[in-house]
């Protein structure tokens, strides 16, 4: 499945964000072939051609848009807006 837009999926436990995954645009058939820590509590998945296709947020309650953008700057052209992480504050 081709995915042209990014979205954030948040898993809650006892009413608090437990884990989150930021899905990034990907092509049909893309699979993570390499996972790299890109910052404190952030693991990025890369497709075989080197494109970043997602980021796992291991401690989502502590992640800020600024920290995520610093980590992603060399992998993405479109940076994260603060409002895109709003579900983490739920």
C-alpha cells in the first residue's frame, strides 16, 4: 500500500501514551530493512533504498517537535509541526 501522508499512531496504557509510531510516506511494498537510533527514545526505520519510512517514539510523553526535528533533519524535507504531536498530550 502506498502512503502519501504521514500520520501518528499512539498506543495508550492506563490513559497515558505508552508508545507511538510516526508513519512517513512510503511506497507500496516498502519494508523496514534497517533500524537506527536517531535520538533519545527515537528509533527510525529505513527502506532498502535509504528512505526513512517511520519513527518509533519509545517514550512519547517526553518527545517534543523540536527534538524530533533535530533527529530527522537529515532524513526528511518536511519537518514535524507541533500540532502533529498533539495526540501525545491527550
